[in-house]
C-alpha cells in the first residue's frame, strides 16, 4: 500500500513539474506614459509577420483610448484572447484590414485568413486560401490574392488567383485567375486591380496589373507597368499608385501612377524614380519609405518622403529629421493617422527578434517608441464606430 502511494505521489509530482516547463506567452501591457489625444481613432492593430517557418506571427494592439488617459501597447493579444487556437495565429502575417465589424488577418504560409471581431480580436471564423497575400473589400465581399502554388522558386510556378469571399458567411463564392504571384489589390469603381509580381519566376518577373470586372468576376485586361509589382493603392482622384521592386540589380524599385486615358480605361501615366517599399495615402499625400540595395556600399540604402498624388510631384524627401528615424535598422511598414497626420513607422530590426513601433508627430517630431513582436509590418486603425 505504501509502495503504491509513493509511486502515485512521485507520478503526480512529475506531471506537475513537467507542466511548469510549458512555454505560455501572455499578453504584455506597456504604459508609454504618453497622454492620449481623443480622436475618432481609438486604437491600432499591429500584425507582426514573424520569420517564415517559425510560426511566430503575432497581433499587438496600441490602445489610444485607455481609461487612465495614457497610450498603452498590448503585445501578443491574439493568443490570450483565443486560448483554444492550438498554433495561435500561424506562420507569416501578410496583411491586416478592418471591414465593418470584422478584423481580417491574412496569414500567408499557414494558407488561411483569420477573421476576428474588430472590437477585441476574438476569432469568429477562418477562410482557407493557399499562399494568400493581401485583401481588399467591396460591397460585402472580400477579395484575397493568392499565389496558389507552394512557396517555391520555379519557372513552372502557376498563375495566381483572387478569391471572392462573402463577408457574412465567410464562404468562398468564386475565384478568378490573374497574373503570376499577385500581391496587393485595390478597387476603383466596379473594377478590381491586382499587382502581379512573378516573384517565384525570377528572373522572368511579371510586369502587369490585372483588371477584373467585379460584375462578371473575369479578368478583362492587363496593364503593362514594370517588373515585379508589389503595392497597389487607390487615391481619392480615382488613380492607382503601384510600386515595382525591379530585379534588385540594374532595374531598380520605382513608384508608378495609373490614370484613366481618353478611352476611359486605366493606363500607366507616369513614374517617379524613387524606391518605395511601403506607403500610406491620406488626402493628397502619399507617405512612403523604401530601401534599395547599394552595390557600392554592399548595404541597403533607405529612402523616405511624401508625394502629392494630385500633382504627381515628390514634395518632400524626408518624413522626419529626428535621429530616432535615422537609427532605424530595417524600416518595414508605415501608417498615417487619417485626420491628425501623425504617423507610425515599423522597424523589423534583425528580422528574428522583437521589432519596434515608432510614433512621430505631424511635423516629424519623434514622440515615443515601443517594442513589438517579430517583424512588425502591417497596421490598421480601429475607429469608434468599429469598436
């Protein structure tokens, strides 16, 4: 009897000791000490990509309307608010957008789009989309670009697709084939424009923007722009702003704008010779940062500035003269407040450890910075109506 009791107690202690070895990442709340400024924006979600293959994509939240009147940064909220998700958010967060009361998170290598309540990031559903990249919305539907094939550099890589998803039922209702390895996409009128990269088919990059009729959901044409397209955003004048990454050697990264010609169709209208990696359009201002490999110095050279989308002129070659901006190791994302024009830059640092989110006032004055998850890259504001 004593022997059985001893064995039972020993087994129990072993189980308890093993349980303490589990690594549970809890949400962290950092009080910046900075006072909040009441606006229609009450917070901002930050999607951290996490290094590919590490299953470390995480979601953070910048609270701009906390009860104590201070700006708080909440790290890794998804895991705590969705404790039953076995692999948490997944592998490589690629896009974050809010539509209605929903927060959509595109998780690239996990081949899924997580849909959460915008007010608290609690999961409400999931849509399976292979090698998904970006999402846009129009009249109750989500449009998600997909590489279709696996992560594989190959001349045989298939053409990509765009998935049409009902935002109420979260069911895929249609698919359309577009160019190779499609990236960002934007809606102007009843047409969907998709930037094709062809990144898996190096050195034979795609050079086109696919035009999809949303009524028939068919690709009706392609617009020649430049090699290896990436970003695609519409401004309030009905123009499209598209970035090309080039071949990373002789053909450099550039910013292009597309406008309607005499026939009413969208066409390439001009190019600004400046590298753009990420951008955010507010009013007539396109805020951007970019990086370009410099063969002479064997390192990336960083760029920043503002383009007037109405005049198509580069009106500023810097967002801030603050030393904190110059000290950033790898700028990776930008977002601008829709009314106040203060802005946030994301620094991926060394890609394998925590990054940083830096806040600047509208005049470029540095305000504060906080530690994020690995590779902060995508952000979206939460407004009062959404909360």
